[in-house]
């Protein structure tokens, strides 16, 4: 039995352990072969991810879609109404087009309707939606299948970029560094399992930057995996304080979880002379896309999940350049299959395919997950993507959330819920935010009947009344406002 999922519940204990424990335990665990850590599913998914021959890939995708729909229609209550369509549809794609898209809210309100009756509870791995979503949701992955699949695809992608087992990866993407909030505390930690040097994303102001330089010189990272806002702040500082011995070693920068703005790319490219490659995924593991060393667009793996781009009337968008919502159908999660799942992210199709991957849907950019910030009382800026990860498990039964800020260091969290949160939960959420911001923000929970949507039908995660440009300028010497 693969051990990765068995040990997953211990990940917080491992992260919070002293560095010497992480170094000792992590180094031992890192030496275990992938086939033992992830099981036989890992090798199977690696083989599928490398399938590029056109006819073979078409057959693989068709089989995966057919298996997913058949399983869902016969074992998942929410999809059993489509049984009659299965016999009349000429293909799996035609059947898929007749199924109504589902939303996070639908799954949140009636989670049991989206669980398969064919697999017992011990096959389920409970999860929560990621930090940037406005609708925290409890859902389930399939143990010993979903996470090995994700690791297989990510590992192959990173290997294609030249990442080897000798490389150290700098991580600037919201991981909490336990010592960062302590007086004179270390702003970094090292994870030998994934060969990651993890820097705190909550201390990217100029007065803290010197604390990052020593670990960068000691560990010598050759790749960077980061939120665009985080590596942008570091790049702006390095532009003013050139350190060629640090920047010249970096061979590629992998950006994830936030919208990537042109001015950020310009600033990053000025400092790091290497490819900048985007990655797209989400906690639900429905779709995955990534750029290549020769192509900075988003290429969606068709064998990972079924990609669609829909307009406001749920009609497919096939014309390049037209903005639509990304909708996905998951493969390989038989515990809780996601069928035509609205991601809440928006994108536009490219007008050309990658010559080596002609069946991969390609998007020029993804417009979702807009980076927004809260201002700490000491004027540090913290991304909502990072902040939301502090307390999502405490909001599993809340329908929607939204942050609002009028004063530095003070944040209001609006929640839409069927019943009031109990006092213990509110206090726990406030403590989690205070810990996540290293004491920089105090949070108040406010229950509201509804949260207004944007014209595009999306939730605004943050209503910021402060002049963010003033604080942004103090952080990265930039007059750009992120909204």
C-alpha cells in the first residue's frame, strides 16, 4: 500500500517541527523510491502523461471520459437523471454536453448527492478548496489515486523543464514558516523531501530582505516556484540590490495561483534571465495546465481532465480571444467525480496549438484568482491567497466569504451561512489569521445575508478601502495597484 496518503495527516506536524527534525526525517523519507511512496498508480499516470501520439491520445481521453461518465451516472445520485441520455448519445462528448454544469455552491449544499455509492468511506480523502476561493468547500479525493496522479504529472512537467534531484527549488507561495513570526525568527525553512527552500511570503518588505539572502546563498536554488506577487517583490528588491551570484543560478521560474500581470513579468525578467513558466491547477484536481520552456501559454493536459470554456449561457467557446469560464470534468476520482464543474476562473483560447501537443487546449492567460492584499498594522502586505489558507477548514459549513478592510491591521470577514458561527469558531478563525499574519492583522467575523457578485458573475474576495498603492510602493517601490 502506498505510504504517501497514509502519512498525509501528519504533514502539519512535520511542517511545524524544528528544522533538524525536518532535515533528519525528510532526508530519510526522500530516499524512498516513488513506486513505494505513491504506489503502482504513480507509474501508470506517468505513462499516461507521456502519451503524445495523436491517435493513442484520442483513444485514451475518450476512454477516460466514457469511464468517468458511466461511473458517475450509475453510482452518483446527482447524475442518475442522465441515464436515459447515455443510451441515446452518439459519443461521450455528446453526452457530456447535455449535462448541466455544477457549481461549488451546489456541491457544498448537497455534498452527499455528489459522492459515489460504489466506494466505501475509507477510500475518501477529505479536502478543502484552496486559499483564493470565495466559497470554501469540503470535498473528497480518492486515496492512493488522486494525489499520486497529481505528483506524476507535476514531476514529469518539472523534469521537462530540466529539474533534477540535485536541484533545490525556492518556494514563495504562501507556505507558513513557523519561526518567521517570532522575534528575530528565521524567515525560511528547508524541506528535503521535495528539495525546497521555503521563504515566508509575509515578510517581503525591504527591511526583511537581508534575512532571505543568506539562505539563498547557502542553499543555492536553481528553480523558483512562486506566487507572481511574491517573486515580483523579491525581483524589485534584487533589481535595486543586484546579487548576480543568486540570480544567475536560476534556470526557470514557475508561477502559480494568481493572475500574472505584464508589469510583473517585465520586472521579473529584468532580474532573472531565464524562462518564466505558468502553472494552473486547483485543490479539486479537475484540470491541470502548464507552460513549457519554449511556450509561456497554458497547455491543458487532455488526459488529466476534460477541459471546456463556456459562455454565460453554458455554450462552448471555440473562438480564440473570447473570455469564458473554465469548466472541467475530472478523470480518475471515482469517490467524488466532478462533472462539468465550474472553476470560477476565466480564460481565452489561443489561436494556435503547440506543435508538439496538437490535442492540448491552449489558453493565452487565465484571468481568475486575482491577487488582492490585506494591509497589516506594520504595513506589510499579505495576499488573500495566503490569508485564506489559514482558516478554510473552520469555514467548511459557510456558503461564501468576503474580506473587507478600512484600517491597516483590521480586517472584516463576511460570511454567508445558514446558521450563525459559534463563538469558539469565530475565535479560532481570528487566532488563525493572527498567526498567519504573524500578529499583523486582527479579524472580525460578520454574518451577512448575501454577497454581491461582479458583472462577470464572480465573487470579489476583497473589498479594499485603503489606498493600496501607498503600501505597495513601500513594499516594492511600485505605483501599480492590484485590483
